[in-house]
């Protein structure tokens, strides 16, 4: 069972923020992964990496993932997943790519699960949306 999260990254240069969703381990694990990525790569690089992906739907974030794990073979056949080395697994199917341009999918006012935000300086905050 997934713990979904909505993540919003403020643009470190003051431009457009980037939002994406994480399907699994959206709780404390996602917050920790974001912090690890920022500490390792710097916030500008992290923001750019997420902003440049073909989809805004992540299976999970995993800063230590450098190759596609064997368990991906156990995912449903309808899941089209790609490795983003050092960041995690990304859904890249046609539906996810299409929905990535739909702002309603990333509206924090409509989100009732876990929400994370990263400020333009790279500060990670968040938790359950209703608290």
C-alpha cells in the first residue's frame, strides 16, 4: 500500500515552482530523501533534475538507487517505469506524461494526503496535509 505525497519545489531563481507526486513512502521517507538529495547535489541541481523529467509522477524517491532493482519486474504490467539514477523510479507511461501537464493533479488545496514543500533556499518542510 502506498503512502502518497505531493511535493512542491520552489524555483531557486524565483521562477515557476515544480510540483510532483510520489506514490510510495510519501511520509517521512520522502522528506528524508529530499534532504539527502539537496545535501548531496545542491538545491539548484535537485530542482532542475525534477523539473526536466517527462513525468511528474514518481513511484518512489531513493537517493541511493543507481540501477533498476529486480522488484520492478513484479510491478503491474501496465506500469511503465524508468530509473532516474540517484533519484528513484519515475512513472513514464503515456497517461502519466499527459496528466503531468494538468494543474489539477498538483493542486495543494485539493490534496488530502501528505504534502512536502521545499523553499527556494532548499529548506524541506511538510507532513500530513490536514495537520
